[in-house]
């Protein structure tokens, strides 16, 4: 659960950073920030995939329902962050 909380906090930070791009300029510096966030989101996606694999091994635990709900929330949050970032990506000519 601690790792899930950390992942959620990181996702929240990236969501805020991405929303900040909506109101920013389209300078080279902003493009670099956009690329860094994009790459970090990909790393977070890999971490979440690994986290899901590990949690799948715990399927016989009593709190599997909580675990499934938590993973579902993280997957939706990551998907939302990717979509938000993709919308901003179009403003950078990509």
C-alpha cells in the first residue's frame, strides 16, 4: 500500500505539471519539460506494470478486493495523466 500511495502522489505531481503546460508558452524550455514528463510517465507505467505483476502473486490474500480496487485506481489515474499529457502534446507540434 505504501508503494501505491507513492505512485499516486507522483501521478498527482505529473498531472499538475501537465496542467501547468496548458497555460504556459511553447518555448524550447517548455518542450523539454514536456519531454521529461513524458519519459517519466513511461517509467511510471513500467513500475505500475511490475507492481501489478507482483500483486497478482498475492491473489490468495484476504484483502484481494482492496488490492484490486487500489490497482484499478492507479491504472485509471495513469491513463488519465497520459491522456491529459497527450492533449498538451498537440500544442508542441508532435
